């Protein structure tokens, strides 16, 4: 059974897909450019145990969000509180893919005593990202980022030079060129990256809370992922006994019919 609805927050309404009829509550957050339905393949393994709320993040899917206002950490805690109240469940489990992994980590940091466990897939936010910080939080970086996306032709020679010098590997080169193809893609990136700039966990606080509450966290990474490398997860899990790293023979899109059953077992 699937049900579509909205959670109202101060700056807009986030759309969700509700799936499953289990007594446990699972909140799921997709990656960049995805939508809530991306987690539908998990349903056959989890529907008896979990009620799943898969959320469309701001500027994705059917969510309605103020264009220039960022998602705040308080918005996430409000979202979780509303869904806990709605279902009458005290503890929640989390599922996050790529950018959605950073959302999950931020929720753990903010409200650890209400987290049962977390499943993170090719997760962003495991280490400090200086490029993301530069282009979303500094005056110079924000101007360059906006200028780059507004008039990318000026920067194409620089990108090609970086590729030639191998400062930009082939995977990242393809990633950059993909998101420069159309004005629509560039505008979307210009909304999403700044729009989630506040959703970055304090890593020291986060790790302290994971240890304090002994929260089970399973991280699945692709051995061939050039967007978010395995090394990020290896670095993150140091000193965290309840964090378990699973490395799959995959790229960035780590979950498929082969790996989903194994991932679902970690939640069950």
C-alpha cells in the first residue's frame, strides 16, 4: 500500500510516500536529483516490519519549498517530531542515499535518543567537504558558483585543462559536464546545493552521540564510487564500534536487486 501526503513546515511542505504497514517507523531520504519513489524496491523486504515515510527533499519531486530559503536543522527535527506524533512511535530508523545520507547524519546529531538505527548508502557528509563549504558558505565561493552556473562557457577551457592535468578524474569530469548540459539542470543545482547548505553535521558532536547512545549505523559504499569514495566511510568509522562498513562491488548507485536484500537485513 502506498499513500501520498505532505508535512507542513515553516518554509514549505515536504511531500512523502507512505509505504508498508509495520509497527516500526523508517524515514527515508533520497539523493541529488532523485525522488521519494527511489526506495520502492525496499518495500517487499520491509513492509511487514516498517511503516516507511520516503521524503521528497526541497526542490525535488512534489515538495513545495521557498526558492531562496535553506532547509534548517530545526526543519528536520520538526519533520521527525511530526511523523513520530503521527504514528505514535517513539524511535525511528533512518535510510539515506548519497545526499540523503547527510540528512540522516544530521538527524542523528540533533536527536540521537530517538534513533533506533541507520542505513546509509554511498552517504555524503561523512567527512568535511571543503569544496561544498567554499561554494555554499563563503562570499567568494558563492559568487564563483553562481557565475559558473550562469555562464559556464567561460569556464569550459579551465575544466578541460583540469582534466588534461588529471586534477579532475574522468568520473568527476563526466559528472560536471552532465550538470552543465542545460539551463534547467544548472538552475536546479543552483537551488539544491545552497538550499541544503545548513544540513551539514558537526562531525565531532555526531560521533560523540553515536558512541553515547550506541546507535547501530550500517554504511554501504561502492568500491568503484568516484563521487563519494570508500575512504570517506573508513575515515568516519574510526573509533565508532557501532558503525559497520560494507563495501560492495558497485559504483555510486550501490543499491539494486542484488544488494537490497542484504541492506534490508541490516534494518531488520
